C-alpha cells in the first residue's frame, strides 16, 4: 500500500493512504505526520462522520484510533506490515462537526513480533477517546 504526501489544502505535507479504501474513502480520509511532539494522526470531522446525536460516530473514532496505532508505532515497525491483534477504547467526549480530530500516543514496548501502543484522541484539544492496542508485525513475502 503506497503512502502519498498531500500537496494541497489543510493537510498539505501530511501522509495518507489512498489505496486503503475503508480508511481513506469510507471512514476518512485520515492523515499522518511526525512533528516536534512526535507522531500524530488527524482528520477534520465532517457530516459523513456524524451520528444522529450530532457527534462523530463511535465506530469512526475507533477506526481512526486503529489507524493511529500504526502511526504511533511507525518507527517501531521496522518496515513490516502489521495487523491489529488487540484493541481497547473508552469514550470520553463527543467530537463535533468541523473540529480537528487528532491522535497521539506512545509505544509502550516493541519486540520482534509485537508492538504495544496507547494513545488519546482529541477533538479541538478535548480528550474524546482513550485507546490501546497490540500490533503483530508480519514480514512481507518476497515475490
């Protein structure tokens, strides 16, 4: 899956994955970069992300947090493909339409085959979702 650097708009300079149909077209698009605070994933909440209660759908926040696991663990993946093998989350607040939703976190431990990550999703700076997960590294097979 080829990463692409965005060249225009709010997320110019960020990376995204247009070859990921669910995360890019359906749930996202979601973006990633590394800044002076470390890895960060983000998206702008728009109408398609909302639930009937007027906040970002919980499934969208969890999908975004799952992508954020990989953004946060990016340097620990050693070029390997990864699969989420465990994921937990707690909802703290609702993200509203128009707000910038971001995820930051840390790698708790990175071994030869597993990476343990925890993080927080914020919306315009308010904590919205606490999450943690485990990624299984899978080496790409040469063809």
